C-alpha cells in the first residue's frame, strides 16, 4: 500500500483506452448494437421542493464498444477452455461455466506493441496479418520484453477509421490484426490478456468477414487468455508509452460471454 500511495503522491498520468458507447458506433453484425433512450425526463415528475430526476434505459450486446471476452465466448467441437461442454454450460439461457463474472479484475503490467509505428506507417494495410515475427521485431525496437502475466496491447493504427463504421468493420476490404502465429507467440509467453483496436482480435482477410476466428479459438479455448477489443490506443502511442500499469474490471454479468469495460493505462507523470 505504501508503494501505491507513494506513486500517487508523485503523480501519475491516466490514459483512458475505452471507446464511447452510443448508437451508431462500429459493431460486428454478429452482435446487437447499442441503444439508449431516456425513460424519465426532468419535469416528468417534480418533487415538492421543485427537484426532479432523469434516468435512461440502454440495451447492448456484451461485445459492443470496448469490451472483454469471457472464456465462454468461443468453443471448439462443443468444448470450452479446459474441456467443459459448451452445450451443457449454456443450458438455462446463461453460462454456468466461464461466464464473465468468473473473470477477476486485472491490475498488472501492460505493454504496448505498436506494430504500425515499428513498420514506419500510420496504419497497417487492410487485411494485413500481424505475425509472430512482427511482434518480436516491434518488442525489440521498443526495447521491451513481454513477460508472464502481462497485458499486451497490439496497435495496428486501425483506430483512425473509428468514425467510418463501414471501413472500420472491413467486411469487404479486410482489417489488419494478429494471425495465428502472433497468437501462439503471445500464448507461449503466458500473458494474462491481450487486446487490439479492431472489432475482432484477428487478421480479417479481404472479403472474409468473421467467417473464421482462429486466433479467438487459440487464445480463449486452448490457452484461456482473455481478449479485449475496440481499444483506443492512439494517445498512448502518440506519447510513446510502451510500459504502464494496466487496470481493467468486467461487469459481473452472471453467465455472460463478454462485458463492456473502460481499461486504463497508468504511467508516472
């Protein structure tokens, strides 16, 4: 605790890595989008002292906006991570195994692997597959080592297309992202979680869409590594931050396959 208090006293900078949640943001066609409407408006009911209150109703899929995937999100041959039966676990309308409420809050070392910057470009080409060699070279250029228990965030520069939902989704032109070799490279280092800017933490080749998600299978099912998607990494990258304290906590949505999150990167001021 004394170390934490000392760090706070010395001053820290906090980077918000989450995207805003509002209607019309990029969303995978596989998931219901975000909607919000006021249920009660100021003036609908006025108290005796003249005060009133407002509230809202919002509806969203668990994988909309910046979010983290539960291990229940993906299966292979009806098996979840650790061999649990997916069909049995989902009986009753929610998961009894690997729901997002079973994921502990994350407070750990974070590492940004800015692949786009390492290649000298603002953004990788649509459909580009980030390989294990790319991650190795990016880490070497940044002078950073990926260690067991880290949160590793991979930047492709794709966040620049956030305001163009059709291009951001890349169903026709593709989206850059980690390929299977990159996923394996990360899993071998026994990281805690990994994340990126795109809707799916995958290389999405031209015209492929989300027909196949091999990196999800590798990380979630085979290795139990949580995935964070739709991150905002631009400010972190612009300031040249490579290592940081990483904080993330999912909502305790019992039996859900994912949760909206607002990840934070904390660095010395």
